[in-house]
């Protein structure tokens, strides 16, 4: 009889504790299989580098119980990756890193995709653009280089500007330079930013507008030379701060920043969204990610929810306007 009373008391106490105990993360959703991390761009570029960094940080700091598997789907200027994600409706195990081809690809190609098809998770950073030339060329300033570009603008022997994809960020910037300064380039598209800078080093193009991280190692090795940054102010970090803005160097107010953000599939389960938001903030807060942003001259810009959505809405309109002026919209 005494044993029965003790058993009953134990059961009652367990029920009370279970009822009043705070919810534990153990009971929340978390990945139980690998996460496919889609990169709608080629290898070696800024998006590819960031996605692989995030996967490495997750493993190093044990921020995810299952690994992130980066997968490049660069076809059609990223359309392959976006349509793939669009077709994974409701899946909790697929995310995508986005650059500005989130806007430019559907606006230029008419591919049946819009960012509203996806689930916004987090904006991690804003990326810069720099006008680069090969270090073996005689051009020490943007003014010297653009003077040479202007001399060759009228014939077939125009200076070659290398960039990632057609009708993407790099070509938009190239057209803005042309319109602002009255010059003409021959634009040469490549699959990814890493490939673009390699071709600049190899002398196959005369200049590029690569992101800082895509040419940083070649710059340190003395193979390329930065002439101007496409922003309203100089980059404030390290040796980057010595690079003048385009406005300082050329008198033309040409500036542009690119998205580095993460989206989920359409109708991603809410509990999965909650987990990814926490995961991405934890990644963002690591010393490894901070170091990466500093070395690559990225602007810290973590945002989620309404703030992120508002920024995306505004930048979709911006890209529509820029592409209309450059004659790049799908007709």
C-alpha cells in the first residue's frame, strides 16, 4: 500500500513538472538528414565561396546536426537553381544562396520565376564591386584606363570587360559606365566570378568588375590592380580603403551593391524556418564569418522578416529600372 502511494506521488510530480517545464529545443524541429544548399552560380565566385564557408562553419562549430551539401546549379544565369528550388515546395531540407540574379535572371529571360515564389530567410551581407585591371598593364588609375577605353571605343578593337553572365550585375555596371562616360566595351561573359578574375590574370580580358573576394587572392599576389569601387564611400577596411570610389576617380556617380542572402523553398514549414533563422544568425555571429566579411570587404547587413522583404522589394524595382535603361529587359 505504501509502495502504491509512492508510485502515485511520483507520477503526479512528473506530470506537474512536465506541464510547467519550459519547452526544450530538443522538441523543436531540426534537420534529421543532410541539407541541400543550392548555389545558382558557378564555382569560385562570391556566392559559391560564401555557401561553402557557411557549410564549413556549420560543421566546425557543430551548428547543425546534419551537414549542408553545397550544389552548384548555374545554368541559364542561375535559372536552373531557382526553378529547381521552386519545384521543391514544402521541403524543409533545401535552401538557396542568392545574389542579384534573383532579380536579373527572370527580368531578362522571362523564366517563370520570381523571388516571391520562395521563402525569405535572411540577408547576410551586401557585396561590393571593384573595377580591376591586370597588374602588368600600365594603367595606375581609373582615369588612365578609361581614357584608353575611350580611344578604342569607336572600332572593333574595343577593350574587353569580363563579367559573370549576360544581363547580370557585371553587365549592368558595364553599361552604367558606358552611359555615364560615353565609352564602349566589348562585354565578355563567364560562368562565375572566380573564372572572370582568372581570365583577367591570363590577359584574356582587359578589365573586370569583380566582387572584392573574387580577386582578393590575385591582388595579394600582385597579379591584378584595383582602380575604383562602385559605392558611395570607400571601403573602410585594411588596404581596401586606399581604393577611390568611381565618383572620386572618374566623376561619375555609378554605384551598386549586391545581395548575399538565403531563401527557402516555397511554403517551407514554419518550424523549419524558425530553425534556419536561428542557424543563420549563429553562423553570422561567428568569428570565422566576421573574418570572411572583413577580408572580402563585404558590408555586414543581417536582416530577416519584414526588413529583409522590404529590401528585396525595393531592389527588385531598382533592377527593373537599371535593366530598362540598359535595354536588358525581356521583351
